[in-house]
C-alpha cells in the first residue's frame, strides 16, 4: 500500500456544515484546503485573499516553513490547485468534469517533485521534495494520490447545492451522500424540485 511519509502535521478540527465528521487522516487536510473558499465564522468569506494569508494557512499546518514569503503569483497558483481539486470532487458527486480547472491544477502541480521510497515492509512512501510553495503543493498532491489509491478519495465530494461546492466526506455505507448538509442544501434542493413539479 502506498502512503505518505509520517509527518508532524497538526490535526486541525475544521468546522463542518450539519455537524458532519471530516475526512479521515491526511485527506482531512486536503478537504480543509478546498474549503478555504468559505469561512463559516465570517459570513462565508474567502479565507485566502493575500499571499500572507495562504502562507500562514500552510505554515499553521506545517506544509510551509514559518516566515516564508509568497507572491501574488503563488496565491493564484494555490487557488488554481484548490479549484482544480474541487472540480475533481464535483466529479465524485456525479458532475461533468471541468477540463479547464483540472488543466490549471495539473499545470501548477507539474512544477512539484514527488519522491517514492521503498522498505522491506513493502509499503512505499510518497513524499514531496524541496521547500517552499512547490513542496507545499506537492505534499497536498501526495495526499490526494494516496487517497485515490486506497479508495477514500471517492468519498470526498463537493456539495452540489446551488452556490455551494463545500467539500464533505461521505461516511454513508453506500456512498450516496450528495449534500454537505441535508438541513440546508439538501432541503433547498428538495424544495426547488417540489416547486418545479408543481409548476409542471
């Protein structure tokens, strides 16, 4: 089984709509990164509005050395990675693939370097090489790759509620979840469908 190298990345408990449990392990960090589009405590504002904010977010999770200065270009590339990952999560929830978003994602990740290491226990490690912004994005990419291999990636989805897209982990046994929260996006969708049928 492929795995990321052990790290001391702190486990932030990110708030979830509907009191959902977050994704397990490192995949929870990928989920949190995708969900930086909204701050649940501040009227759903964008969390990453400047190079210093993305640097702080990555440093707090030990993906970047504290004090590293990032540029506006790095911020744009980080957002391209985030929205490319969200596009993949929409696919996990039955949507059509957004080729442009995924192309931008792959363009950024093409500048990262991942290393594979092997041991006698037959469990290869996947780690990001280098330092700085590229290494941080490479670490996130390695977490996604491992999740795709072990199957947990398919349970991470983007809510298909109108104007939503929140990344949630589908803990249901049959992986049938579609909404970040049935009490919000799910109920709104059902109400819209009911009104549509009444008009029809």
